[in-house]
C-alpha cells in the first residue's frame, strides 16, 4: 500500500453541533475535542480522524481505532498502516500508507513574506518575492506545507534545515509532493520516495465534497 492522500471538504458541517459524533471517540479524546471553543475546530478535528478511519477500514474490511503516542502523533491500532492528519479552512486531509508519512493542508497565507524571510531558506524566500504578487501566496503555501509535513514525519522543527527543492526534486531519501485543492488550499506530503503512489507532483489529490452524514 503506497502512501496516498485523501481530502474532504467539510464546509457544510463546520458550524454544526458535534454531539452525534462524540460517541465514536474515547472519553479522553472527547475531552480534547470539546476543549475547542468553536464548533468549526471541533468538526475539523473529528472529521480528519473519521476520514482516516474510513479509508483504512475500507482497505482492511474491518473497524479501526486510532491511538496517539506520547508526542500526540496518530496511529492505527493493530494494523500495518500509518496515518497523518491535517485540517485547515474547509478541508480535512489524511495520508495513509504502510510507512510513516507527514501531511499538511494550508489555506491562510497571512504574513507570508515575514514568515518566509524568517523561516525559509534564502533561495526559497527569493523565489517567492521574484514571482508576481498573485503567485506569491501559492508558492509560499507550497513551501510551508512541505516544511510542516516534513516536521510531522521526522520531528525536525528547524524549518531552515528543510530544503524544499531537494524534497520536490527527489534528491533525498525523503520526497515531498504538493497537491492543489480547488478553492486554493494547498496540501504538502512527505514520505520515503519509494512509497509514493507514482503520481507526479501537483497531480490532483483524491478528494470529495459530499457524502458526509
């Protein structure tokens, strides 16, 4: 099972109560979900995990449970599969595969140039500011999601150590890819290069906008 990425648009559910779905989570997890002040954040958290559960359950034809390690990273209990979760704006995203991966989705580019100048490599910052203003946001999100997904995979919090050109060029053991969602959201995913599903960088991510209860 190569690493694949799945995304669902949950805009229709963001402001709805979560009561009907809490029963599918442990008491400890319910407490963390309810700690969020807004239903939108609660729903993002719930549906990111439910998306991963659904994908894995379909693959193995059995119910699945998610547990979190001491660092808070999600795993599937009792099956040879690894997941990573992310959510932002209208989207929940998961990466699923036999090896560990990291995934990130972003919609907000507020403060992009300030963030890029501080946390990106000089060449990455120069690439962003060399582009027309209407393309700077997209390039920033490409790099930002790659760095976030690399951190989720490796635990390396030093974004200055992450060379996005190498990730995208497949010139390292870990490979990065980006996928672009139709409302401008950008997904980044990192994994061992041998374990991607073969789609070239920038190909559409598997996604859906409906069929949520």
